[in-house]
């Protein structure tokens, strides 16, 4: 495999894992009720980047 593609995939994978971890920690610390927390964690895990972006735009209480 091309070394450039390998570096891009590795970097992208690391960034996705970091954003998933940050979003799950934020969901667990939030003041949402338990069912909403479970819903958002499932959304983030199933839809990775889209779920994380959606949580930070819609789901996060201001």
C-alpha cells in the first residue's frame, strides 16, 4: 500500500477515535437523563463522525 495513504488512514482513524472518546465523555458528564444519554451514545457509536457532529450541534445542552 502507498505510504501516503497509510499515513492518511492512520491519522484519520486516530482523529475519529479522539472525537468519539471526547463525545462519549461529554455525554456521560452531561445533565441529560439516562435514556437520552444511552440514545446519544448509541448514535455516536453507530454513526461515528455524523453522530458526533449531530450530538455537538443538536444534543448538547447549552
